C-alpha cells in the first residue's frame, strides 16, 4: 500500500524548480537513487525523502522535476555560508588549488565543473553572483553527487583575485592570447595558494576580472597554427587546465 502524499506537498516540491522558491524556503531537490543515498550520508540536512516503492510511481511522477522520474527524490536544506558577502572576513589559505567561475551560465557546465573539482581534489570553488544557481535541478543532476563533497561559495571574483595576489599567491585566467599552459611555470598550490579563473561560455573572463588576474594562460590547439573551433567549452577548458596543474604536481613533486 502506498503512503499518502498531499497535493500541497507535491506543489511545494514542484515549486523548488524555481530559484525564487529555493531562495525563499532555503531548500532544493535531489533526484535519483544514487544521489539520494549520497545525500543521506552527506553533511547536508535531508528534510524528507521519498521512494517510488513507498509512495507509488504515479505520485513520484507528479512530484518529479525530471522528464523521466527516478525511483527516489529528496528535499534538502541549503547549507549555511554559501555566499561570502565580505571577503575581508574570509581567510585565504596559505596553500592549495582553487577554482573561480566568472559568469558560468549553463547548468550542465557548472555541474560538470563541480565533478572535475571533486575528481582533482580542488580545495574550494568560488563563483560570481551571476553564475547559475548551484541548486538548480539540472546542476544538481550534472554533479553526480559532487555537490555534496565540493566546498562551494558565491563571492566577488574581482576581489577574490586581489586577495590571492596580495597573499602571495597567483590568480590564473584562461585566455585566447595567454601563454601556453604547457610551457609556463605554474604555482601548483603547494607553498602558496593558487586560483584558476574560468570565464563565461560566450564572452570569456570579464574585463574587470581580467584586470586582476596575475597570469594569463592559453590552451593551445593541435597543430598550433591550425586552430579550428573558436574556443573550448568552459567545462572542457576547466578539465584540461586543472589536469595540467595536477599532472605537474605528480611528475614534479618538488615544484611549488
């Protein structure tokens, strides 16, 4: 026998598809058996979770935010400290490798970038306020569980770059006119903090942020004199850049 779920409850869950409602209630939705199980074992507070075997497939279809409903769904409370409004009270670590996202708008890109950050052990991911909401259902699905493990914050990326520079670290930006990432000496984050800035899908890194990076990086095509596509996808560029930093750390363990 299926457990009853009220129409009001279903309407509330459906409303969390909208950012305004997520912000108002401080909650978001996770769907999928694997994601729900990860949520239950994470630091996030699970307000309530549902499984098709308990509530029935028809009810699950009515509350699901996906085109093809999964057998499990959970409502979670958003964590505290998501937005860093005053970086003066934020302490930049002495070392480590970090990511900054300047206006990433595509949910799939943000979700994939969080998976990349999770895979490569990025210490924290920072995003500009105009970056897509990390609790957008499409972002959550694309993270494949990384959202529960990656430290994520929204903040002023211009000031963040300045903080990294003033603290003795580097703020790297990816540009089409930068220095080849394969030949440039890199601060790997071992002795000083290192920040990698990834720009908007259409416009790249904004002028304001670009003026505050310490180093401009370029991912060269192959062959170098025969560029085909205009640029790389933001998530792909993130993966290549972070992978090069981590490769150097593995092959040159004495580098900084």
